[in-house]
C-alpha cells in the first residue's frame, strides 16, 4: 500500500494503514503500537524535512525472515550526515529531533539512502517470523503498485529458493484492472507449480496457460550460484538488469506476449564473479535510468534501490512493479 503524505491529515492515514497491515500479519498489540509510532514518525519527517513524500507499507520474506516493511520516500534536500541526524536532539527543522532515533529504537532494522539533492529513502523492518534455514541467503526489495484509481494490480511476482539458486518471476498482465490481475495470478500459479524445472520449460508452460487470458509480459531470472550464472528468460517488455563487480548488464527479453504470440522462447545467460544484484521491473517504470546517477546506491539494501528507482521513474499511467534481489551467500 502506498500512502501519499502531503499534509498533516495524511500522517494519521499512514499510521492507521500501518496498524491495519501489522494486524493483518498477526503482530501482537504491543508490537503494532511500536509500528504505529514508527509510521507516524516517518510520515511526520516526510512533511517536516521534505515537504511531503510517500510511505510504502508492505511485507518482506527473505534472509531476515518475514514481516512488515515501511519505506519512506521523498525528493527533499537529503541529509549530509545521517549518523548525526540519528542523535536525539539534533534537528534541521526546529523540532525536538527525536524522530529518527525513535525509528531506530523501535524497528528490528533500518536502512537509509540519502544524498544532498537526491532526496531520501528510509526503510524500517519488523520481523514476525525467523528466516528458514537451508536456502540460499538473499536480500529482497519489492514494490508493486496498481494503476492509479484501481483496487487490484495487474503486476505480480514470485520467488522460489533452493540451496544453490533463487528463481524470480515478474509478470505484467496486459492493460490493468481485474483481467490483467487474472493473467498475472495465473502466471504466478503456474510458476509456483513448475519452479524446480529449467527456466525455458517454465516459461513455455506459462505461455500455454495464459492462452485463455488477455496475456502478459513475463520474465524469469534464476541466480544459479553453483554455475556462476544468471539465467534469464523473458517474453515482452519486462526489463532485467544484472550488476556484478561494478559492471552492469541489461538482460535480453524475447519479443511477444505470453499467452498469445511469441517467437521461440530462449534463455540468455550472464556470468557473475561475486554476489550479483538483479533488478527486474515492468513498463510502469521508465527504462532510462542509470544506477551511477545515485552514488553508492548499488551497495545499499535492495528495498532502498527499488524505492529510489520507483520514486524517480514511475510513469504513473500503468501498474508498476520493481523487484530487486541480491544474493548474500
């Protein structure tokens, strides 16, 4: 859920939305109260220090466990010295200066990307369930947003994990609204049933299953650590990018529409040396972005990468989704 924070009344809206999400995930009342406090502080800071912004409320499921994530995004002046801003009593807006410190104390983890002139992305996480053992460790950042005014989203995603690989799906049902969402849900269902197969057969099965629907753009990326490869199979305009050891490679998708007309479905492979960063997004985000325009961002938590790119490159006239995954071991 995305809450736009442009005036003081929306601080309360952000707090209520965060409490509802916490309750929906099964957090106890005391923990929900702490989440409410953090949401209030984050929304208040958006107004005080940036003149407004957005609070994205969602879930996470990665090597940190499962739980609730709050992500505050703004295009304000940024912070030149974040560590100093964390200290209670420091403020640039004439306030008591306890907001960031309170956010840090109440959250299980915070992460921030901020640069003067480039705004701020601030993440706070609350763990509800410990991470599963025996799967490849990774960090995940995800934002999925419906077309403005729609209640359902035609974009969807899934991740399947094993001891030596992570397989990612991002799918964008054609158009928007319930029919697009149905196509995306069908693709996720098939992926969940087929995820242990090679990527090309998975995509071929998705292609056949989507024939009765309006179709979709879809992409599968498998981070194969044992082989040292990212295996990428895309149909349509899902953008894919791999960053490894400072080198960025944009991954190739096949033309067509899953469920309708597509040429031979092919897999492209991209070798990596270290823990790679994989970025995938739908055409709800523009493609003319470059991580080098955000100094140091590529080394930060994937949620901050997803947030900064979503904030600055969302088109605003379609469903939009971005999935960022970094293998950490």
